[in-house]
C-alpha cells in the first residue's frame, strides 16, 4: 500500500497557526521534564501490523491510538493495547459524553489538533494541543505496564519510556488521561 498521498509531517500547521512539534522538540520537552527515554529510528509504520514487524530489544507495551470526534465536534484520543479491538458504538456509553456516536477524525483535524499525519497518532502528540481541545482516554490495562512505546509525533521513530513518566508528561501538558476498562 502506498502512502504517498499523506501530508508532509514536517509541514503540518496547528489550528492556532503554529508549526507542529518535531521529533527533536518532543524529545527535548521530555528531557526538560527529567524523563528518561530511548528513541529508535525505523521505516515509517502506518499500521499495528507493520509495527509488530519491528524487533525491539527492550520490553514495553505497544499501543493503538484512535483520534476520534463526535457529532458536536469534540475531539478524543483513545489509547489502547495494540491488539485490542474497540467498539466505537459502545464507546459513547463507556465515556459518558453527549454528542452522538464517535467517528474517526479527518486527516485535517489530526493536523489541526495533534499536529500529526495518519500513522503518527500518539499521546506524545498532545504536546501540540496547547488549547486543551482533545480529551484523552487510556485503556486501564495499558497503564499497568512499566514501559510503553510511542511515536514522538512521527511514525519513523519509536520512543520507549516509563508509563508513569508518560502520565507525568501529559499532566505537564495539561492532559490528564481518564482510564477506561474494556
């Protein structure tokens, strides 16, 4: 499958007119928070299947990240374990928000709110949501892992960090996640 139709991740502009954070800026922000992290470069990974083909030497949870919207225009980031299936129809009752059923957000919204292109969605992209427009939810079992792997706003890199440190970074970026049982 060709991904040549995807926008250039280096050219993404946020809703506030700012340029989206680069890998270096995301990693620099983690370092400024005193967060230990290791980042590996690899071929672009667009799907969970492709991500599973990468041989990581260290243990850690791998995620599936769904950027969703509802009919009222609210934006949500749902982070689950990579092998889990999400029932979007039942999600509204679990999250308990009004505004109709959930749908996947468009490529344009990905850029405007998270500063990423398809295949690069990750909780680390919340560094770009300085206005707090995106509400974030984690699968509760994912938070039980000591280590987690995430894209630092580009699907050409994977960053390994402690899950507790990820939560600390999200707090620093004003995005307190809600844990959900699936």
